[in-house]
C-alpha cells in the first residue's frame, strides 16, 4: 500500500527576502528633506530627515540580521545584475544624512560622511570589478538603476567640501562624472536598440535625472558657488532629462506598484534643489518656479509612495520569494499591456 502526499509550499521567512533595494526609500526621504529645506521650510525638513534616519536605522538592523542569518540571500542579491546596483543606496543614505546635519551638527556630520564615503569608495570598486569580471551580464539586464553607484560618488562633495574633505571630494566627483558618461552611453544603447524595459523597471528611467542634477550641486561646492559654463551645462542636461521623464509619466502611472517606484523620489528631489539653486544664482525666476512646481510634484510622489508601501506591507505583498513576485509581476504587466492597447 502506497501513500500519496500533497505538496505544500516551502515555508519562507520574510526577512530572507528583505530587499537591499528598499534603501532607495531612505534616499528619497532624505532627498525630500533637503528639497523642503531648500524651499525654506527648515522645521518640516528636519522632521522628514528624522523620519528618514529612523527608517534607515530600522532597515540597517533588518539587513544586518538578514546577512547573518541568510548570507546566501545577500550573495544572490550581490550577484544579480540589477539588485547589485542598489547596494550603494546604503552609503548614499549616509552621505545624504551628512548633508542634512552639516549645518547644525558638523562634527557628527563629518563622522557620518567619513563612514559613507569609505563605504561608497569600497562599493564602487567592488561593483565595477564585478561588472568587468562577470561574463553573465547581458545588454538586456542593464537599466538606469546602474547609475546609482555613479550618483553616490557625485553626492559626496556636497557635504564633503564644507566639512573640509576637499581632495577626497574631487576624487569622488571625478569618478562619478566619468562613470555617468560611460553608463549613459550604455544605457541609451540598451533603451534605443533593444527590448523596452520590463514594467517593474520602467520607474528607474527617472534615475536619468539624478546624475546631472547632483553633479550640478556638487560642482557648485567644488568651484566656490560660481555659475560657470560647466554648471550651466549640467543643470540644463538635468532639465532635459526631467522633461524626457515627464513625457513617460502617463505610462508610469498605469504600472502596478513595485519597490522600483521609489526611484521616482530622489531624482525629483535632486532636481528640485538644483532648480532653486540655479534660480537663486542666475536671478531668473522661471527656474525658481520650476523648483516650486517640482516640490509640489515631489510632495505628491512621496505621500503616494509612503501610503502605497504601507498598504503593500499590510497586505503582505512585500518581502516575498522571487517566484511569487515574478508570477505576480507577469500577471500585472500583462494586464497593463492589455489596457495600454
């Protein structure tokens, strides 16, 4: 007599599937706090920065526990062509925190900047090493998320220069600028000559805005705040990419929610700050008006992302095994394509 058994799904721990990409939420919140402060709402900006710091601390503890209990899951993210690019979001969050603290607590800001800068330098070397030595990556696996390591490098001078780390800031700016140009060529080759980005990665198109916008702010720190030709070139490139992304807004709004939607927040925040700064230096009110418009858009984006992320956590949609997430993505993307037609 033989017994038949029914297969049951393998149990999983949600912590095992806690994604490193979640740190992009901290980038967005920290960027929003700086954008709000740039508009003159310092108290509100400080409150958002405190909330972002609490989110970062919680995520850091959870990811450290994940690394200890599930090292193979962390290794799988590191070896993934897209998830790999999100590891610098950790060091970028620290660099953004240093920017937020540089005015009120410069000593603490210097310590945080040092930790973030070392982490950024190490991660940049490790990721570039992985890129050039890994033979499994294909053109179809590239997305604008690959800009994140480059963005991290150009962020460093914004707090690094006023905190006294001038030469280190030049190092990070040079590396970030170089890899932005290299990756911009590769990403546009992928976008123009290959299949469109899958639905869950389309929001990462917004990251195109971040490198020139952040580089503009970093260059102003390095050149003494002069609105010279390079500063104008960087800002206007950011303006072009902002317009390009806004033209994709209708399609982006129809996509099913995914963590990649947090990619919308930080680039818009960076462009908001850059617009306020450009408007102040140029004396042209139109750029200040662009800053206010983007700040309003950023407020709506952040409110929507916080609400939708909380809703996803409540419905147990987050931190799920890749198979379940992939099946859900296929179904929802198919629905999106049907609606689009």
